[in-house]
């Protein structure tokens, strides 16, 4: 693991997104909350938040960070669902892996919950959209 002991504590933010391509039938089932396993977006949101918090347990060389905020949002389109995970902390290293992990697990959860409806779903376009760091203003 990289030594970050001499780095300054900064306000850090990262945003990642991804997309799951789904059939119109699966998209409609999610919209209508008509999926046998339950409320897909609520479960996927909690799964994404939990995943971001557990990133150091999943990615071997990630630092354990005290996260200030994790949010997972969804945009339903005709072709599927776009997921975005935003992570904030005050720390010595960035939170991009937490944002990417949150996005990935949210999408995997959607896949798991909808696989009985659509056997051809595709998870794609997982990427880091934004990475920021700035001095902390304590005034």
C-alpha cells in the first residue's frame, strides 16, 4: 500500500457512473416496482452505499477512509438505467475507488434482481466522471 502519511488532509470528492442496458420489459418492471425480488432501485441504492463503505475490504491495496457522504442515484431511460455514485471525505487520498465500487455494485444488484426478466442485460460504461480535491475551509 502507498504511504500517504506525509500528505495533507484535503476535502475529496469523486463521482462515477455506469449503465445497464435492459429490455423494455425489464425497464418497465423496474419503473412499476413489479420485480419479484422487490424494489430494485431501493435495494441497489443501499447496495451501492454499502459497497463504497466496504471498498478497502474488496480492493486489497485501498486505504481505509472515513467517508463523509455516499449517494447513489439512478436515471431510467428507454434503454436501461444509468447509475451515479458520489463519494465525499476529508482524507489523505482520493475516493475514486469507492465511487467506482459503489457504481459497480449498484449495477450488479440491478442485474441480480432483474435477471429472471431479462437474460441479455449488459453492464457497460463504468467510468470515473469527476475527481476533486481542495483545501479544507474551517471558518
